């Protein structure tokens, strides 16, 4: 079973009277992002963090001042699932996204070995393996044994090269990838309301 992300973009607008500024819903995340990318989930929010990043915004929970639409949706999910069907609720502000060093590497090598095949044009990455029977047999791993391999370690098993790699944030959240429409929408809202007054609220379900 996979893990999916849901959420909303919010903005905080100055009121026309003396009341405190309130948060409003701008976009359903599903209208901007429809992917399931665990490297991005881990890098940004600490969910499915197989690549071992220091998450940017993990475990913050639902903002106490969330918009009415977000609170209503969250209450609905709680009634449906009793709190067991969704998890990882958190949020990140636009000014935090803007300040990210996308060249920052993960804290440790990816828990999954990167797999490559040799081609006439050089190595071609074919995937990542949390567990590979062929690799386990080659190096003597027991079923379910979890081992952290040093950065750069590699093994050629048949036609497949297995390599231990530490990835950077920009590898997980690529500049032209699925998160680009989200960042563009947040940037547009910030141009009107300010960087501190735009945020993304998310949660996950399995």
C-alpha cells in the first residue's frame, strides 16, 4: 500500500477592521500536485524518508489558526478514520521554502541502493532497491537485514550495478518536477499577501 499526500494552500489577508488577520483557503493541493514521490515527502515533511533527509517541516500538526475549509476537512477525516487513516499532518510557510538550500545533501546515504544498468552510452539508473534478492545473495545478507552502506560503495551483480548514494534536496524536489506548480502558486499568493502570509498545510494517508 502506498502513501499519498493531501492538503491546501492558505493565505492570510489583512482584515478591513480591527480583527486579527485570518487564514483563507486558496487551492486544494490536489489541483496542483498529483504525484507520489517519497523522496520529496521525506525531504519536505519527513514522511517515507528513505533518503534520510533532515526534514524541512515535519510533525508540526494542524495549525491552530487554520482556515475554516481546512478545519472542516480535517474534522471530516477524523470522523471517517478516527485518526488512524491519516498521519504526518504538518505545514510549511512560503518564506521557509524560499530559504531552502536545495544543494544540501541528506544526512546519510539513501537506505535504498541505487540500481544501474550498463548501456552503450554509459550507466543508466533503473531504480532503487530497499531489498534485492540478487544483491542479498551476492553479499550474504539475511532476509530483512537492514544495513547502512558507506557512501560510494558499489557492487556489480550480473548486469546490475548497485551503489550507495547520498542525494541532495534538489534531487528529491526537482526544479521542473511535480512540485513546481505548487511553488508557483505560493509565489503568486505571496506577491499579493507577503511571504510570511502564505503556507501549505498537508497530511498523508496509506
